[in-house]
């Protein structure tokens, strides 16, 4: 099963597949190619195909934004990706047309990168994959995070394929620690009845509810002393995430332990009576002078809320400095859609140190 999913993910990130035997009209191909994208990005996406005999690129529609899509391939998928991938896909298509093996293609690609004839794979990009049948994940977004690990990002590696096929999948990491490391984000359909709750029999259990089930038992649970800002550990953990029980604002939060020192420092500043703006200023200065570490690129946080007037289960992927153009993600808010149970990820605070991808979880 893992081998199968890994192959699918690799295709989503890297391999261009070439034309179908029976070609629909150009308009039909374009409509199929862009349907996996957020609506605001569809009209501006370039749409291309590749000649199976030569690997030559054919542009069906020249776009105006930073994304490129391919219509339905022989395996039934449509794919969209950042235009930075285009030179790689062009070379791969030509090598495939020459009947090169997967190993030969990989070797040729590596040699081309080393020689500078094609750019290296971008460090963090969103790719999109659509599939119309129910035997595979139908709508899948894939965030590349080369060389990241579960410990550095704070995510699970437990496959969610079967849950995603039922419309209840959560994001998870594949190929951790390698150049192909990425987070699979299944886009679930609107659930008939939401299974999200923030209620539990005790504070420890309640604090871990935002997490995937496999991370809950090993998570550290803690809180802060309001008077001093000192951390109080309620349960020591054994993994790379830590959680706080539901706060007075109604939110339950879990984080990667990689950001623990930053949160501890902020808690002490708030205990001194600083407002949010003053805390942000002090945090920026402490980061600049090395007193606290920077927030890692690609780290995940988890937020749970019990009422329906806000997004109930939200995962937040930190991407400091990222813009819509640099990572291929829409900035159009999905809050209202998420409240209805069918929101898609979107980028907030683009281009700033606080840039992050909001990932509403529907299940």
C-alpha cells in the first residue's frame, strides 16, 4: 500500500504523462485540466499537452498566472503545478518519448540540473491532482517540503488513503527526510454530518483532539502560568508535538515542538502585560539577535473550536515570506466555504514573516 501511494505522489510532483488515445475538444481538455484548482486561479492557468511520439509541448491555452495544467492523462488524472516545473516536465516528456526507463530519466534529470540546463526542483510548491473515479483519492493537493521530517514539521506519517477514500482524510507526510518529502492534503467533500468535537472526559485527552489519532498518545500537554508565563507540563510526551487544553477563547491548540521556545518567550512577555503588538515587536527583535530561533519553514500547527461560528478544525502550515506566486497557492479566503464544510486551503499574510497556509479540515 505504501509503495502504491508513494508512486502516486511522485507522479503528482514530477512526472509528465503524455496524450490520451481519444482526444476531446480543446475546450473540454482545458475545462478538465483546471477543475482541481481554486476557482480564482482557473481562468489564468496555462494548459499544455505533450506529443507522445516526440515529447514536444503543445500549448492549448496560454495563461496569465503562475500555474500550468495538463488535461486528462491515460491514467485518468489531471494535474496542475507551478510554472517553475515546466522546464523539468518538458525534458521528462522528451525522455519518455525516447522510451527511456525511469532510472535513465532520473539520471538524465539529475545530470541536467547539475549542468544547469534545467533548474533544480523548487524548495516548496503546491501541486494539484484530480481523479474522477472512486478507487483513488479524487482531489489531492501536494505541498513539497524537500528534506523535511515529521520532527521538523510536526506532522503524522500515517497514510490517510483509506480515510480519504471515505471522504475523511487528514494531511500526512510522505518520503520524510528525502528530497521528495511532501505533505499530502486530501480535499474531502462536504460531510453529511461533521464528526468534529472539542469535548473529552478530561483535560489531557481534550488537549490532543486537534491532532491525528496516531500523534495523540505521545503528545506533550502543557499550559502557562498567567502570572509568570512559566510553562507547566501536565503530561510529558514522547513525540514531536505538544498541546494546550481549551483556552478561555474557546480554542484548543497543538504545535510542533520546534516552535516551543518561541511560544515560551511570548508567554513570558504577555505575563509582563504586553499587548499583541508589543509582543510581536519584541519577538522580532529576539529572533534577530538570536535569543529565540526563527519559526521553521513548513511547520504545522493545529487549532480546534467547538462551535460552528468559526472554522472548527484548522491546520496551519507556516511558510514565512511565501507569496502566492512563489508557492502556487491562492490568497482568496475560504472562510465562508469552510464554515459550510467544503473549504480549501489558502494563503494568508503573503510575503511576510507570518505567511501561512490555512488548511480547513472537513470530516
